[in-house]
């Protein structure tokens, strides 16, 4: 492609970016145009409280009911799972028609049970949630120089020992005039404009209006129940009603009725229909969100620096140094290896409970994928609060679809670790499909029994339970099996090095490794806790959360931090020769869930102080536990997969290490044999010297032995256990013991040399490399178990490890 072609593409791109256009906000419904005088019906949702977090039906209390009877609105799966119960209400308006002092109904006298229940709900601070044209009723209150806003209004208020109910509602409906010429702008593309009625009943064109706001002011007004005894609903109240939100007057009493009234005012507004949710979705404190992101970036930069040092200054430096070794340097390379290079043959040894690890990683990938896709769609505006329940439905759909990824990852990892043959992939896939969903089902079922016992609308109906189980076994499980099938067909990941037959002994550590794993979760939690506060406030304090753009950024940063933390921790364990990194890498990043659950408990104690009752606390802790488990699975999978890639990467580099030359190996073995012979000869001479001196100088024997023993540690050990000195028989006994020890040393030295020679024969013939490699590993383990029978054990180990490295380089 030439320069002009590139130039044209860039110009076209810039034109598209800066071209002005009209976007259509996707709140989940089309705008509805009402003509003047058209009926507007208000709906009611479940009453809710931040005191109990248990929703109840609006008509569980003695309120006015519609003349046509109570009817449930069509609800989707997400709304039912969220505890919503949307029903019709007796409140009805006429478009652009102001009405005041409208009588709604006079209830029956309050029975003792209704009176107690109403007082209880007022004590628990329950809110009434009304809906008009899919907009929740919003309530404003001025505090100092700014306005506070809530959705819904309280049932009543308690003043000292008296209970007052809000029985008069002052509605304000904000409307925007419908303009035919701007329908394309309102609708974005114009699609669906034919659904908007613009013609009145007489056939003439009438101005239409769209609802863009719904406000309510609750008042407690004292009504005379006897004066409205003969009034019908929607008739005028006999006297003017003054609504003063700062005063209360309607005291509830047992065996006395309650009179409900309302008024409505329509106001034209400049708010356009696509922007009508701005008042609900506006989030204060954007600077706090940016501070959270900045804090996360600082943590990521710090960890990225550590990872960079590991790769550039440690791992890559060692790889380069080995690659540049010449033959002369190889001949002199007899120092003892240390750190992660010693566990080359053990890093890919299958962990304990490897099958469970594969299942948890598969479930974690599924949860992680579901979270990423859901947050991305929400950030793009496809899951607006205007379309209730779409967020929950989206999470369920994405979770079921991503069962394919879960089955594929789990089965392929299972085959890589070598837990069984290909026929076992069905069992692994089945466990993946049932592990986390089974845990979630158990927790939700327990909580649902609590909600059933409380007669809450939040309880999942039995029919919906059947639907969820059907979706689980008929959609999620088959998709997971499909993913497992492809995972079984795909080639398993080849390890770059061969695993030793005999596991290497892990040196004792000063501090337990689980302490480091537990502490690793603090860094990921540090990137999340600020945004976590807003999420918890949205869930439990009844606030709207719609800054999914911030959430997406924080979530990506969290994934990066978890990967870096797990990678660094894995490297630290390998440096201290701890090759059991599999589970530790999973829980290093997964431990962030522990801190999230602890934060949830802290939030319950200090932020939800008013939460009352064991049922409410059990619900809160149950949902918090489920959230923490999901995060542990997801972040644990991120940490494990990143660590697996890291270990695989630098072990590939170790595979390419040049093996020491055969000549260098022979020189080392011959030098070792000569040094061992000289040492044994010298030790024998010293023992003979002890005997001559004991015969000639019996009176000075003790001093001579003390000086001589200081020159030879094995003899010092032997002589220190002997009886008193001075007699020839005692010295002769000592010499016999020394000679016996020398025979053992000589025998073992000859055994080492003989083993090395036999292995060299196999290596020289360029055959039986695997046998030679395994013999060296077995022999080295045997020698390590009995160090006391070796003279100069350190030198023996150096030679054996040198030989081990040689054979490993040839075999790999």
C-alpha cells in the first residue's frame, strides 16, 4: 500500500471521528408519546428498606387498591431474581392536566395485625417505590447548599411514641413536547418512529408529550374520615389540602381508617427523552473514582518494575550467561548451583489434588469471562437500569455460553498435568459444570428458605427454581461438555523439561509459605477497595450505580495486578527451591477474596449499623460470601495461568542451556578422584602418626591428640568419644576406629567414582541417556541421605551435581 493510500485512510478516519452526529441512548425501551388527556397509569414496585434488605409486596400493607383489581406486570427473569414485584396502582393522571385535592380511597379500619405491621414497617424505614412510564419516582430534599435525591418515599415517620403515615402525595410530572421533525434525533436512526402515536382520537394532529421526569413529595395530612365516606375514587376532596412536608398530622390508630389523597402537576422541561435518566444515573465524586484508578496504576507500576527486574536482571541474565559459556569456563564450573536453577526437574511435577485445581481454574475462567463481557456491555450502555433485570439476565446468559471456555481450559490443563487418559475428560467437564454452580445453588437455596420464611417478594418462586435448574442442566452443562470435548482433542501443552522421578527435598523455610500467600492479596485489594465502596453502597444502600466505565478500568487493573503478584510470588518460591508453586500461585491472587469478605464484614459493622435482625445479616453475609468465592475463582485463575506461562517461559530457556563438554566432565571426575585419594592417604598417615606418638610419648599424648584433632574434623569426632588417654591400648583402639572409618570413606569414594565411570560409559556411547539421567538423580538422593559416610561431602555434591547437569543437558 503506497503513501497516498495510507493518507486517504487516515483522513477518512479523522472525518469519522470528528463528524457530528446523534447517538441514541439505549435505556431498554422506546419513547412513548402521549396526547393531551391521555391516561397515565402509575405502577408500584416492592417496598424496600436499607434496614432489613428484605423486599415485600406493596399490597401487603393496608393501602388503596385499583378498582380493576391488583394485576402483576410482566416481569423478566432478572426482575424476579432481584426481588421486584411490579403491580398496577390506583394512581392515574391525565396528560398535561393539573389536578389537586383528589380523593383516592378510604381504607377499612386498621385491624390489630395491620396496625402492628404498619408500625413495624415504619420502624424499619421501608420505602414505597412508584413507577411512571418506566421512570421511578424520585424525591428531592435540600440540605444546606446542595440537593439530596432518593428514589421512592418513606411509608411514614415515628415521632416520639406516635406513628404518622404519609397519606397525601404531591406529584410533579416533567414532560417534553414531541416534535415530528426531531423524531430521528430522538430515536437515533428513526427506527420505530411508527410506534409513536401522534394523532388524537378525532383524527386531527395534536401536540404530544413524552414523560422525562417523575417527582414525588410525601405529606402527612389529617383527613376527616367521615366527610369522605360517600366520595368515590378520583373525586374532589371537600376542602383544600395543604401539603407541608415539614409537618405531620395523620396519626395512625387501631380500628380507625386512613384516607389517601394526591395532587399532580405537569411541567414542561427542556430535558429530552434520551437524557431523562441522567437525574438517576448521575454519580457524585468522580474525582474519587479517578483517585482509585491512579492508586491502582501506582501499584501496577511498582509490581511491573519488580517483574521487569526478574526478567531482565535475573532470569534473562542467567540464561545469557549460560549461553556464553565456553569450554574452558565449563571445565571450571564446579560451584554448587543455587536458586530456581536447582528445581528444573521438579517445577512441572503434578501438584496434589491436581484434578480439583483444573476444575477451579476452569470455573474461574468462566466467571472471569462472564464478568469482563458483562461489564463491557454495561459500559457501552446496553444494560441500562431503565431495562430492569437485563444486568442479571446478561450475566446468566454469558455465564452459560462461556461454559465452553471453562470445559476447554480445564480439560486441556488436566491433560497437560497428566492426571489421566483422554477418556476422563467427561468426568472433568462434569465437575467443572457442577462445582461453582453447585456452591452458588446451595448458598442461594439456603438464603431463599430464609426469604420464604419472611414472606418476602425476594424469595425465588419454585417455578423459577425449576427454570434455573433446567437452564443449568440443559444449557450450561452441555456447553461445558462441548468445551471439554475440544479440550480433549487439542494437543496438551508440552513441558520443556523432563520431570525427575524422585522429588527434590524442599529446604526448611524460616517463615511458612502460606503467610506470604495470604499477604499477597493485599496489593490487589488496594486497587479495588475504593470502587468496592461504591458498589457496596449501590447494592445495600439503595443507590444507583452506573459508572461502568470506571468499573471496567478498575477491573482490568485488578487482573493485571493479580497476574503480577502471582508471578512475583512464584519466582520467590522457586528461588528458595520450593517447587510446589501450583496451588500457591492460585491462592496468591485468589486471596484477595479473603480481604473483600473481611471488608464486607467491616462494611456491615460500620456502614450498615442499622441493619436489623438475624435474617437480614444472614442474607448480607451469604451474598457477600458468594461474591468472594466468585472473585477467588476468577482471580485465582488469572494468577495461576500467568504463573504457568512464566514458569514455562524460563524453563524453555533452561532447556537450551549448553551441556558441559565430555572433556570437562572427565577432568572434573579425575581431579575429584585424585583429590579423594590424596585426602585418604593423608588421613591414614595422620592415624599412623598418632600411634607412634602414643608409644614414644605417653605422658604427652593428650596434648598431641588435641593439636592433631584440630586439623581433622572426622578424627576429632572419633577421639572425643574415647576414654582417658595415656595408655597404648587406648590409642590402639582409637587407631582401629579411625581405620574403620577410613575404609568406609574409601569404599564410598570408590563407589562414587565407579558410578560416575559407569554413567560416563553410557553417555560416551550416546545411548541410554534417560537411564543415565535417572541413575544420577537416584544416586544423588541416596548420597544425600547419608552425608556422615562421606569425606568432604560438599566436594562430592559438587561433582555429582555437575554430572547431573551434564546428563540433563544431553537428555533434554
